[in-house]
């Protein structure tokens, strides 16, 4: 990314009054083996999410966020109450086809490449081959895995797996995207790109449910939030309503001269006393970090890189899709010069010849060879065998007669 993105406050997302998710009295009680209540994970929850809204689910661990998400996905039945998605049951197949989900842990096939992974999930949504190929290429470039497209997912770091997990959640161009800890394991550049993507999705009219423990990320992108504790909603509303401090006022101005500053302070202190503070405004650490990296970046790495742009089919721009596919086609048809220039010839390794004791081998094979016929002539390199000596049988006859009790001859 060449420039830092515009703050979220300057990019209001167009929202409508169409209700995408409605939860009324939503309750989930887990039971033990005997059917006795064991835990009340969600307790009488009411909320609505509208089209084009970024809605945040906040709360400590075990507060009921993940259980709520599973009921929105139709993976769990509510014990009481009702939840509808697009006006229908979340278990309806047509409803599920309009949902994209990134779980807290990316459960992907370890031996598939990013392209094969996205092609597999595209098949689940019955996308045709040409559409799958186009979307796969755009999503891989968008999440910054263009340099790792030939590697298997099992070799990826956690951050790179989160990137390909986000891509699989968007392969069907969903109308509702549910993201559970989407920035977990990502570097600051990846976090900013995820937040930019969420804003782009909201501006296109898509609904985003975001569950995260990183409150700074939620503050950057969410329009409304609910805060869970003990399975109940303790607070909900827009961030402006929840974060406003009604007993304080901030005045921002350009740099003033020392004399003007003293006059202003005297007027304010005469009005409110010595509670006035004078300090220079600061930017947050994320913006500062991104600025330093952008100025220092000289080359990309072989791992995850910054995404080039949001995928064309997600932005809904046909012209962008055509130009992107043309660029991809050019890259595929041009011969790769970098690969041939940097590929070194593989040295030929010759296995050492086994050491053989020729004398022992000749002795072993000689014992098993049949007798040489009389007509065969001795070899020029091998000496002729000696004639066998007649055996002396006199001693054997003496021993035999002794055993039989006879006299010696």
C-alpha cells in the first residue's frame, strides 16, 4: 500500500433499514449427561444487525460470544428464543450459501496449496471452474500470498494461515461475513489490511459480524457493539454513544504563539480552575508503525506480503476484474526469467563403489562350481587344477578290523 488509509470516521458506510440478523430472547443452556442444566451460556439476548453494518461482539472469555456465533451459523439450536438470518432459519441451505465464516482457528488441509484450498471451497458452493479460477487468483493476491502460492498450507505460519482462511470465507462473495478473531497472529500490516477490507465490504452493503479481543481493531471498524458478560448483554450501542465523555470538552487548534497560549489558558483557568491541561496531540502506535514501514520497505519477502488491492469481485467492479485477469494472463504467458537466472544446476552425486574382497569371493564361488569337464581347456588366466592324490586306506582298515575284533593283517 502506497498511502495510509483514511480514518474510519471519514468513511461512513451506507446502511439500510433492512434487518439481516434478528435475535429475540435468545437463550442457550448446556446440559449434562442426565439432562440437568450445566451452564447458561447465552441468557435472554436481544439484538438486531442491519445491512451494511459492522457489528462487534465483545466480552471476556466464556461470556457467550462463540455460542452466539454458532447459533447464528445454525450449528447450535437455541434452548429458548428465536434467531433469524435474512428472515429465515440459519439452518436453511439457501441462507448458509450467503454466509462466509472465518473461525477462531483455521482448520485447513495441510497438504493443499492456497490455490487448491480455495478451489476446494469454491466447489462446495458449486461455483463453475472459470469463476473459481478467477476468484482464487484475485483472493490470493488480495491477502498477500502471491509469493507463497506453490507452498502447502501446512508450511504456513499462523498469520499466513489466517490470511488464506479469510480468503476461503470470501470465495462465495457472501452477504454476511462472520469473523472470529480475524487479526489473530497477523503483523500490523496485515491487521490494517484486514480492517481496510472490512470497511470495503461494509461500503458495498455487506454485513460484517466481528468478534475480537483487540478493542483497538473493533474501535477502528465497528459501527455498533454489544458487550457480553455472564451470557447477558451488559451494554450495546454505537461507539460514539458508548465512548463519549459528557463531562469533558476537547479543543484542538494549530500551534499558537506563547503569548496567545498564555491568554487562552488564563481565560480557561478563570472559568474552570486549574483542571485545564495543555498537551500536544499524538497519533496511535499503529499509524506510526505503518508509516515507518512504508518508508523503509525496499523489497518483498517470500512469505506473506502486503495485499495489492481488494479482490475485484468483492468490490463489485467488472472493469477491475477484467484488468486484474489481464495482468494475471500476462504473467502466466511470459517466460519466467528470474527463476532460470537464479536456479543453480543440481550437482550429480556418484555413490561410492562397494568394497569387495575378490579373493574371498573367488573362494566361495569356486566351491559351488561343478567339476570342469575333461575336455575343457584350462583358462589362460587361471592355473590348471592339480590331480587328486590317491587316498591311503591302510590306517582305515586297521581301525575297522579293531572294531570288529579281528586281527590286524
